[in-house]
C-alpha cells in the first residue's frame, strides 16, 4: 500500500495541536477586536495577475499557480493577504468608513523550500488601517500587534519592534553619498544585510558608487539601532544629518511614547522592507536574542489600493505568521507542553449502567443538556461497575459526571462534582437546571425543546 504523508512544508493539526493554534488565533482575534478592527476574509486563490501587479513577475516562482483544465485564466493560491485586501477596498472605496480597520487570520501558501520558521502553508494574522495618514494611524496598528504579543506572555525584553521610515532613510542615505538613482538598490542591500557576509555587503556597496568613506558610513547606517525614546537631536547626530530630516520619526516617537510602547520599540535604519510598494513607516518584530526570523513585518503602503483600481487611499498594515511566533513562544515556555489542556472541558460526562431505563434515557438527556447550551459527552460503554467509566470522564477533564444507575428506578440520577467533590441525587426533570446552576450558566439558554 502507498505510504501517504502530508505534503512537504505543511502540517497536520491533531486536537492537541489545533488547540494550541486556536489559542494563538483567539488572542490575535481578541486583540484585533479590542483595538477596533473588524474581521474580513477573501478567497483562498486569486487571479495570478493580482499578485504580479503588486510584486512583479518574479513572484510567480514563489507561488502555487495553476490553470483550470480547459480554462484560460491563471490563478494562484494566496501567498499573502494584502493584495486581496487592497482589491476589496478598491471595490467598495466609496462606501468605506474613515478610517477603515480590518483584520484577517487566513491560511497562506508559498512554493518555497521549507526551512525553520518558513513553511509552504501557514496561518498569518493581518491587520490593516486604511484611509488615515500620519503617525497616529501607524501607531494604532503597532499597538494592536504589541497588545497581542503581551497577551501571549511576551515582554519587551523578549521581542522588539524595529522601526524606520523610508522617506527619512532615503534622506539619510542621500546625505551619506548614495545617488538618487541608486536609492532603490541601497534599500535592497539594507534589506538583505543580515543574509550577506561582510565581504559581500562591501562588494555590493561598491556597486552603489560609494568611496571608502561613504561605504563605512553606509555600513554604520545599516547597523544603527537606537531607543525610540532617544532625542531626535541625538539620533540625527549619530547619523550625521540634521534633525529636520528625521521629522517623520519625531512624530512616531511622540505617539509611541504616549501609548507606553517605547520599551517595545527601537529605531533600526537597516529596516526598509525591500518591497517597493512601501511608502513611509516600516517595521519588523524580532526576537531579541536573534535566534529566529522576523515574527512580523509591515508598513505604510499608500499607493496600493489605487493600483487595484481604487482611489488614492493611505494605508498601513502588518502580517504576523504563526510559525516563527510558535517557535518563540515555545522557546520562552509560553505554550503548554500538552495542548490537550487547552481543549474545551465538558460541563458533564454521562455514564450508563447498561440497564434498559438508563440506555433509553441517555440519548434524550444528552440532547436536552446540549440544547441548554452545555458541553455534554457520554461514555460509549455501559457497565454495572460505573466506577470504571469515571476514568473516561477524567481523561476528557469533565467538570461533573452524571450517572444513570440504580437511582433510575426512582426517576432520578446521581451527579458527581469532579472539580469540588461531592455527589447528589437529582430528579430527572431537574437535571438540566441543576447542571446550569453548577456551571453558572444563564438559564435563559434552555431551549424551548426541553
């Protein structure tokens, strides 16, 4: 027989692993909602041209693209969500509120070589704010990311937001001697600096037309990291430019400090986010020890909605994947070793002693309890020795056990409190109300069918 396995670069999620995934997703979702973002979703695949319009034809080699048999249109599984979001915004631009705040937690796909922190299928949290310019909007998005990371148990000593501004960075590079026609190449070199040896970095810097002094200054800029709380005069002095060049950073610094986020953030003039559509603030989130790839990345992309047929619309957003984040959380001991502990706990576990009355009553009683809004499970075995079945209730971490045993002769059942201890006998007609009271549930959830 064939040995079927999951495709390379994908994952199977068994219940305990799915519980860990949902734990992270639920924190992402709650942080988004608490920060005023509304959830959206789009198709898993799009027209291939949507992605090439944003990133150029070179991206095709990174995509799972296809053409339907007998069809003429080319499609691709989405490698990211921003093009879909921009297309959706363009389609309803005239009716969107200002600002528009959206988030999504979809699956994404990239046809790349799988490696640590990078898979072919992954979940990514996307948060975007459209229609508003300025540092306040930028910081609102950054604050949402920081809130989720904090709720996941991470601290400023664990992860760092590394920020820059492409306009300010271009001015700094120009002052360092980079000609205007080479700014794009300089950005690309900065974006790849951590993947290059010092020798390769220098070789590429020479191709920018820089002399020895300018090369050293360029390398120094690439390595400049300063606290967001530092004065702009000190930051400007370290870069060899006037403070007026860094005006966008001054506004960002003020807003981040007012939000209490300065401990999470630092200026990093090596951060440019190589994609050409970024227009202003850019940032990445990194684990402080530098063991992993970026946890998240994003920035301002003011021209993208217009590219997809909409009006000129300012926008900023980020994406945070679950793969690197999961590695960081596991390394910090912030995920349970047993994901099963995150699975929903049954409110009650029903056990039958196998008598005719018990077997006849159990199915109807299970449905009554479920219709009341409670989580009910039951044993698939029956025995006079119901004590043996209590272990099944324990394995699934049920809060109580309902035993259909000898008490059935009196029209009653026994309910055992597995959390607090103790056992009581309850008439059948009072079972649902008793369980609701034990769980603190609202009795208004009881169905009219009961």
